[in-house]
């Protein structure tokens, strides 16, 4: 069983995302993956994620978006978390801007790992209390604890 701590750490979190549009948001999040050595090429992974965005929105509503990509440039599975005070448009069905953004990155050698992570995250994020705790917490260590307690992979 995969633990969330294998995917994310405090260095893969942005608590004050300033990006005002999707591509800048993703660029900022992907930069953390590169800095952590989880991906080889930022431009290639951005292209992968943007291609996925073109297929259909990854905004799931309730101020949440879960963009994701499966690529040969990903060296190890990872999750980046960003919080935006103003929100970013991920074309959610309910029209809400995403304040909680989770970027999933997996190597293209994995079968359906990104779908498993996506499903578990989405299930946890359906709970208003969980979303509220993430929205109100500013401390990365506490955010990590909230994610660890709230998302069982």
C-alpha cells in the first residue's frame, strides 16, 4: 500500500499560490517537482498536463482541482499541493475557482496509479470538513499531517 508520505512532502507544497491562471499555476507547481528531482523536464511535463486539461476539466468543483499527468519525464510518483486565496479557473462543473489544487505526476510505466491516487484524493475531498481544514491551515507541517490523516492510499 502506498503512503501519501511517499508522494508529497513540505517542499512539494505552495501555501500562497499567486498564479491567476491555469498554465502559470501548473508551471509553478511543476517547478517544485523539478527541484525535488521527481521529473526530468518541466516543459515536457507541462505539455502532458495541458494535453490532459484539453481533454476535459480537472476542476472537480467545491474549490478543488486535480490536474494530473503520466509521462516518461516523471522519475517517481509525486503529488504537489497548492493553495490559492483568489482561486484558479480549472473549469469546474459548479463554476467554482480552485483554491485547493493537487497535481499528480506519475511515470508512464505505471498502469493506473494516477487513477488510484485521483480516486482516493477525490473521495477525501468530498468531505467539507477535510477541505475546510486544508483551506484554513497555513503551516506546511500541519498541512502534511492533515493530508496524511485524511487521505488513505
